């Protein structure tokens, strides 16, 4: 049932963004909670973007690009704090805190995404190898939404598309649609 609820979450709402720094904003808006979201995308046997996002309740986004990204190194930006609070509410409503801690691989060539969320004083860390067949599909939608709200594309660039049949795999070097004509 939890899996069904997680899949049913509305990804169109402001699932705000990624990271690990509590922000320590003493002037929080009424009804807001201390929030920290971290998402770390690790390497695969291909050209998967490798980076980390940290988002605090103040709206501070810290990006650290490590490989197969447009911008390497540390970059910072600010998003609306309301977006972070909205994301936190959606993460809770989706049942994130009820997920398993680890979704191991069924195949070893996929990237692993580690997501850690703290809301108030409750923390959950999920390690998800994208080659796992047991993880809810909505988990990957959550990662995409975190990237979107954090506006990470400005640093990551256009990630290579997975090969047909791959879940988050490496670049499809046979793609013709990106070739210069």
C-alpha cells in the first residue's frame, strides 16, 4: 500500500530540491519546518553525471560537480524557501520515510543515488542503485523533480540519454539525433 501511495504522489507540485545543510534560518515563515535535502548521484559504467546537491530550508542550494557534468566544482544558488517547504511536505506525503533504506542492484553497471531528507528532527537516508527492480518507480521521478526544483541543469547540462532498455545507464553513443549534420 505504501508503494501505491508513493506512486500516486503528484509530481507536478513543487517538490523542491536537494541537499544536506540545515540552513539554520532563525526567521522561518510561520508553519515552516527545519528541512535539509541531499541528493548524490554516483558513477556508473558509462557517462552518468556525478554530482551532489544540498538544499536547506532557507533555499540555499549547494552543487558539487564531480564528473560527466557541464560544471565541475562547487556552485551555489538560492531558490524560494517556500519551494523547499512544499517539497518537504510532498516527500512526507509520498511516504519517503517509510521506504527501505537500501535498494541493491540486480545489475552492477548502474549509478547509485543516495538521498537524505531531514524534516524537523526526523531523518531518512535511502541508497538506491538504479539497477534495482524492487525500488518504487516514483523514486526516480522524485530525483528528477529534485533536480528540476534545484535548477541543477544549469550546472549538470544535458545528461546523456540512457541506452534503450537501461534505467539511468550511460550514454548512447549510437544516437544520431545529436550528430552534427
